[in-house]
C-alpha cells in the first residue's frame, strides 16, 4: 500500500514538472475557467501516460516546492465531473494528504489519474476549449494536439520506481497513529484496526441533536495511506462501524431567518476486504429544502443589497452584518429553489468574504461543497 505523503515527497524530489507529474499552488473548479484548466491537465496527463498512473500535486509553491497546503476538498463527486466532460474518461481520484507542519485546516491535494488505455478527449465545449479537443503533455505544459492513437509508453518504469519507494511500513503506520492521537487529544481521538491491517483514526466533539449522538469538528484519517478521509469544522457527522466497514453520515444545518433544520447530506461507507484492499462507497442523501417563494424573493433581494454594498465598499449596519452571516446559506437555498441567478451572486461574494470575513467564508465553501455534490450526483 502506498503512503501518499511519502509519494508526494518523492514526486517533488524526483524532478520538475514533466509528462507524468504536475504541481499547482491551487485549483478552483467552482468557476468555469478553473474547471476547464483542471480538465485540460487531466486529459493531457492521461493521454501522455497510457500505461501508468500520473499525478497532480496541489498546494505546493511552483518555484521552490515549498508545501503551503490548500483547504480540504471533498472529492466524492469528482469522477462524475470527469465522466461528464470526457470521452474515454480516465479514473481520477482526489485525496487530501495531511502534513505535520501544516495547520489543521490545510492539506496537500493529490490527484491520481489512471488511464483506460484509450485516447481521452473533451466531449463538449467548456470555457475556450472545444468539444473533441485532445491534449498532451509537452514537458511541463498541457498542449492541444492532433492525433488519434495513443502515444508510445515512456514513463512506466520511472513511475513504478517512484511508487515502489513510497510503500508504507509498520513504522510509518505507528508514527501516524501516535501523531494523530497527540494532535487531536482535545477531541476524543480514537482508532480501530480493520482486518488486522487497516488503521482508521478519528476524532470529534460529541453533541446531542434531537436525541441523537453526532460529532462536530470531525477529523478522520486512513493512517496506512496517510489520507485524510473527512475534515470539517461546520458539519455534524454520525459515525458507526463494525468489523468490516466504517460509516459516516454527514448532516448540514440549513434554514432561513434563524429557523434551521438538520438535513442528511451524504453517506460514506469504507469497506475493508480480507485481501488488503478497501473501497469507498458514497451515496447522496440530500433532499433540498423547499420554501415559500415570496419569502425567498424578500431574502434574495436583501442579500443582493448587501452584496451591492460590499462591491461598492460601503459599510454595513449591524442588521446587515448579522444577515451577512447567513448570506452563503441563503443564496444556496435560493438556488436550490430555482433562483438560478443566486449561484452567480454567490460567486460574486467570494472575494469580499475571503478577504474580510474568514468565518463567513467557511460557510461559503460549505455551500459550494453542497452544490458540487448535488450537481454531479
């Protein structure tokens, strides 16, 4: 089993970006341009490596390889995005890899691209890239190319050597458990060994919601691979397990005008097998809440007025500051109730929230995460 933290270190140490490896300071697939560029790189790496995995490391300074990290990114629907835009889509996995020196809310993103031994191309237009386009890696660049057959395999030996030097061992696993228990000592850290091999560590702050035990500030890691499976400071999570599986049911707290309700968002089950393999199964449970349209129109217009003041640099009064806290969730609910322009308004609010209101920006990120899950399910 590959230790993903060690794999990232070996990729960074190997050499600069090339035809099987790319690195990014950050990506933003919430916006059309960012999504298009991400898809371009996936296509190019898949076509340039027909016989081996290729990788994108996210959260690294390009010039000097300093690991700065990015926000935790929920990858559960990324394959649906890949399938929606590609012909002959590769298998793509996005994993969140914690590093000891990073803050709790930062990880390094690792994208693994496994080709299907067929030529990958864009199925439909996105941003400035046309449907039918084929991309290829030319050194460290992802370039459009006209060809209709797979290129010759040149990287398999190198990639296999890097992966072989990134295998996990007992020392790495024990160090990972001890590190987790120490880091999360304030949030009741626990661990369980599955099938005498897999080690899952988790922590969370227990709370009672409608007579049910849930956890907030949840951190869950698969220690064998140094992969963070779940992290959130906002959601409430139900955790259960048996000898063969570990299950997470994620809840979100949504509502209007201080009337909030917990809604099931997604169920994730990790199945552990006897042959030292595991699989992750996700199921969207979310049913968008429906509200009276007149009430929504009033709230939507109030949010637009607040957004306008942010854009003009005007000060907000105390009532508007209080309403601003609910702006991401309110725009989300409006969009889910067919106010289609609400999504664009939510994106317009991003730079102002990120710069001046970091706590509200967390709510913005949570709203986008819910939208991403709903859109690609």
